[in-house]
């Protein structure tokens, strides 16, 4: 069945710009439009309409960033009747107008063509990206005399960077948390915060201190001129990034802050300087009140927050997909979930928790 849906994806991709219709897709596949639509949704977790919309708006963002074409021409090219609906769709997706994005193309979450046969692991560093990361690190060390702390998203990234010797003489620590799951509070890393997070993870406070707090000790015991945050573009990473930025504001950090956005399948990296100011308020609005903040955010963080709110719903894309595939083993489900929902960035623990919850609800 994966081959059948992949053939649909290939055909859709070749007709994204012009010539797509569900009827034509059905004729090409030799099945009814309804069957094609049903199977696509069943096997990918999203509708054909949503897939096409996400792909078009992402490709439009690439055109804004890499070409000098007029905005109205880009809007027409990707199927919008005028510039106004294009601007609305773009801002709804990325939290920024296409005009502002073109002036300053900030990082955003990519949405590439689906590949249901992709069996690559999550961590495959090629030498060109390793050299690029090392070059960024050398530049930082020359500028800040090695008074730098690198904060890496999770133990796996920390160990990979350590193995590759990418941090030079700089300090680096892992942020071993999953802020997209379980309740939280303020102040960050205060007594109530630590107790609530430990309870949410169903571990003792001592274990939480060992896994999460102790590795971060340098963050609040040593003064740094510069802090570099190495996080991915998925929802999981962006919620962790938001928490660290809010903590730096809470601590009134006065140095420079850089976000190095890492694509964790390739280790391609984008660098942007972060100006602190609104992140503690955004943290409170997002995590404690579950409201979309009014502050202007990086497009990739805006996307992460939208995905986080979707993730909080009882009926989200992930749980719906699991419900339709309860006949599969947990191992097979995990493989499919990693492949189909990379934008969430969840790990085994989070997925297994959702799988168990759906199966328990089904058996009741």
C-alpha cells in the first residue's frame, strides 16, 4: 500500500502548480477519486488538500527567499487569485507577512515532498555539514574568547556533537526535557517547576535533577558572553527552545544569544541572532494559558506553537492515524509515525504514550 500512496504523491508533486484535480488523480491511479483521497489520508495522516496547501506555501517561501520575481507573480504561480489571499495564507502558516519575510528570510520549518520509502535514520552527519558547524564554532570562539556556552537539544545531539568534537574548547550542555508534554509553571527551574515536571514525567525529583537539572548546571552557575542554542525546526525542539529563551530572560542574561537551527537528518544549520525581550511572556501564554501570543516570533517558532496546540487536542493527526492502524504492532506504528510526522519531532516515549492511550480507550 505504501507503493500505491507513493505513486499518488509522485503524481501530485508533478501537478502541484497546474493540472491537479482529484478526478485526474483517480484516472491516473485507476481508482475512484474517493478511494484515492481515503487511502492517502489513511496512509499519510493528512488530507490531499492539506498536503498540497503545505507544499505550495513552503515552495512559495523558497521562491521569495531565492528569486527576485514579483510577489504577485509568485502568488499566481502557486495558485492564488490575487496577492491578498496569498499574504493571508502565508501569514497564517508562518506568522509573518511575505513582504517582511522577503526583507528578512528568517528560519522556518520545511515541508518537503513525502517519501514513504525513506528508511534513513535521524542522525546522519555528512562531512560538509560537519565542516560548516566547525566553522561557525571557530567564528564564535574568535569573537567571544571562548566565553561561550552551547546548549544542545537533548542527550542524543549532545553525544553526537561530543563524538564529532564539534564544540572545540567551548562549554556545552544538553537540555534533556520534553516541554511539549506535561504541565509546567514559572519561575522556570524553580521549586514548583521542578516538582511539576518530575511528576509529569513520572520520575522522582532526584531523578529529574540527575537527568535534566545537573547537566544544565553551567547555565546558571557561570557567566558567559555568548550562549548558542542548537535546536531543530520541529515542534518538540521549538518548545524546548522557547523555554530556554524564557529562562535567559528570567535570569536577565545580558550577553549575546544565537539560535543555530539544525536539520537533524542532515545537520544542515542556519544561524540567527536572537534579541531577548518577549519570550518569558510568550512562554506563559503558550504553556500556561494555551493562547497564541501576539508577539512577533521567528516563523519556525510560530509554526512550532501551532503544532503544539494541535498536539494538545484529544483528536489530533497523530491519534487519528493510530486509531486507523491499531492492527499494527507498536513497533511498526512507531516506524510509520517517525516517517509521517517529523514536524512534531516526538520520540519513542511520547509516541508510545499516545499509542497506549488510544489502545486503552479502544478497549474500554
